[in-house]
């Protein structure tokens, strides 16, 4: 064991997992590649869990942060006007499509979701919330209570009364083989049944990830959330889209993931990629909902001048370079290549994705059962070949990848080549 790994194990929590049999330390990065402490270079297909959204060492972001540092002001507090915060809020409000939108900045996705849940429960005078099975929304009490994945849930204590819906689980036996329309109809029937049986009177909100991150990039068929929203609207139930992973054009086909469903939610939460690594999260919501609570509130570090400088520069970069369209193109190269390879590789149970958010499901070729051990093998193999991937899903058998949106077409083809080589190796071993 390396000295740093031993020291890590001694002072960091056990539950903070490390990738790889021999974990790596990333010490440098440029473009869409990183270098570890041994000098080995990797094409980064996980981007610090979708957070290094426009890659490494981006002059526009670095210079924006350096300009702010040069003013001598790192923090002022929200007691004073912060120009960069107002500018970023204006941009996000406009892009959200939410009418009369207002924005509140936090430091993380968890905090953003806590804020959304607070606003919704306050507005509706109810602690009843709907969430999706297999979801992940963060690690605080409120966020854990709407999380639906045993591996990420340490207890059942909850400030909320939560019921979980179908919609991102069509791999289950009872839904397998259904058309999109039939699956959506079955889920809507189930939602109506939950409302009739499991809740009392008013429900505050539904919170959902348009594509489930930790869940393994499982997703509802386009249109499901529009069908859900029709039912929610009948009772005034609010809809919160958790865009922590799916925002900013990542899905290629829409700027926010939920827009793939033709739906405008009442609130969206965001974090991860917006600051390209600088800590920033937030919520964009209908103005009346945002203004609702009677008590004063603030987040000390939320929307601080440094994170705002980074986030404005990152968002401008995404828009100026139309990275959404780029994600659609590069994602298509990779996903179509993976689908082609999957036809001759029985270990691949499923390939799914939208834009630069795609996943491979590994299965036991004999039984079709989820194969977490093969996923672990794939991780070691891609590491050896110089590519960083992610792992997840309910059974730990999903390989999930989300490279920086700046990935070039050549890098997409290079990465695809590595993924296919690694899949072939795992497939050979599994036979
Ligand atoms: C969909 C989603 N929501 C919320 C969170 C929590 O964000 P954070 O880790 O910034 O608190 C995550 C983190 O992985 C996430 O994927």
C-alpha cells in the first residue's frame, strides 16, 4: 500500500470510497486529460464526477478567478451587493425558462436540494414529498430522505414523508418489453394510485433527476415527466428537477435535462459542473416560491465572488462554444460505437445515454444477472489503458461516463477505442 493511501485510510472515513485496487492521485490536468503522481496520463471520461465540465486548465476560467483574486476580495457576504452574483443569476433565470425566475446560490447540490424541499414544503404547508426509486439527491437528512438507493442511505430518519415512484426502472421484470407509451401509462396509473392510497391530502412536490446519476444513468422515457406533471398539476403539486448532473447542455438534446420531456418545472437545482470545479450550487425557482418563506435566510459562502467568477466564465464558455451541440455530436460517436460493439459482446447487457452522459451495463453472459465483479475488472482495464471511467448503478454493475463537454471528436473516437478494448478483455475473461 502506498504511504498516502495508508495515511488516507487512517484519517478519512471508511465510507468515502476510492476507485481502483491501487488508487491514484491526480496531480495535473490540461484539456480533457489528467496526469497521476506516477506521471501516467489519462483521458478523463468521468471529469471529477461531471464537475470538470469544460476540462482542465481553462484560461478563461483561470483568468476570471485571478482577476477577482487581484481585487483583494475573496469574500464579502451576501449583506453587500455582488455584481457577478446578479449577473450569473440573470443568465440562469433566463436559460431556465421558468417564468419570473429567481436564483439562490449554495455551495453544493445537497444544499440546493435542501433549499428546494424547504421552499416546496413551505409553499404547500405539507411535509409529503414524492421522489423516484433509485434516486440520489445528496447526503443531508432531507436529501437522504428523498434518496432511494440502499447503498447510499444510512438511516430512515426523515424530516419528510416520502413516497417513491416508478419511472426510471423499466429494467424490472414487470415492465420489461413494454413500449414507451405503455410504460408511461403504467407509471401514471401508479402515481394516481399512490396519491389515492399512500398520502393524506396535500403533497408538496415531486423531486426527480431527469437522468439518474448515482442510479447508473437510468432514465425515464422522454415524455414521462410531462405525463406526471399533468397529474401533479391537478392537485397543485410542485415539480423540482434535480439538474445537478444533467444541466448545462450535457444531454446534448436540451440545455437542462428536464427539457427533453417538454416540461418546465417549478424549480431546478444545480451544482457540479457550473463552476468547473469551483464550489457552487443553487436553485432557480418561480419567483413567488423563492420569495415565499417569511424568515431571513442566507448561505455564508453561497455565491461568493470567487465561485461566481468561475461560474460566469464557465457558463459563458459553454454558451459561446455551443458545447451542447458538441456534446450531441461526440456523444453520438461514442454511444453508436458502443452499441455496435455490444452486438458481439455478451457481457454488455445494455448501452444507454444522452449526449455526453452514457452508461454500459455489464451482465453475466450465462444468466444475464448484474455483474459488479466484471465492472470492477473493466475499471482496472480502462485505468491500465489510460482512461478514467465511473462505476455505479443499483447493483454496482453500471459503468457510467460523462467526459468534459469540450471533448473533441478525435478524443471521442480514442476513448471509444479504449472502452471497446476493455470490454473485449472483460468479455474474454467472462467466458
Ligand atoms: C443528482 C444529484 N443531486 C445531488 C447531488 C449532491 O450534490 P453534492 O455532492 O454537491 O452535495 C448529487 C451528487 O452526486 C447528484 O448526483
